């Protein structure tokens, strides 16, 4: 979950730097976490976890992504004075 939070935060900041609006940057951050999480789960299914896709891992990725993207979104809004 920590890695997902960092990735979500980074994706949010990167999207904001490239001109996305505040809400768009949140969704870009969360989307980056989910894409990386799905790719990792597909890799795990092929290499290390023959029992299949682990939904609990994706839930943890989603929670971390929402927390990381949401915290960064909140800090950006607060620091911009438009809170």
C-alpha cells in the first residue's frame, strides 16, 4: 500500500506539472496506480502465483492510490489558496 501511495502521489504531481486540472491530476495519479497494479498482478499470476489474480492486492493498491493521490490533491489545493 505504501508503494501505491507514493506512485499515486507522484502521478498526481506529474499530471499537475503537465497542465492537468486539480481533479484531472487526481484521476491520473489513481489511474497510474491501478495500471501498475494490474500489470503486477498479471506478472505474479504468470510467474509467482499460479492460483490467479489476487483481489486483495488490488484492493490494497486501490486504497494506497486513493490515499496518496487524495493527500497530494488536498495539499496542492490547500497550498494554491483555492481551498
